[in-house]
C-alpha cells in the first residue's frame, strides 16, 4: 500500500514521463525583476526538467 492517494498527481514530466504532486515540482527562485522578488517554476524532481505539464483533471490512481 502507498499513500499516493493523499497527494494527487497533478503534474506530468514530458521529459521522463513521470507524474508528480504539485508540492514536489513547485519551486520558488529569486527574481529581482519581478514585483514579488521571486518567481514560481515547475521542476521535475527526478530529471530536473522544466518541461512539466499541468494536468487538467486527475483520474483514478492506478
Ligand atoms: Zn522528469
């Protein structure tokens, strides 16, 4: 048994074809030229790719 049901996989990495929950791919990096002083980026925790796709709907975990 796993606990993946508690963390819906909402993001898909096009590079390594893995799915991740939002909190694992979201990173805030400093950005001096933005009002917030930082910018949010999505990074794959496995391969480090920025090529992530946010899924519109989350299907049944299988
Ligand atoms: Zn990846």
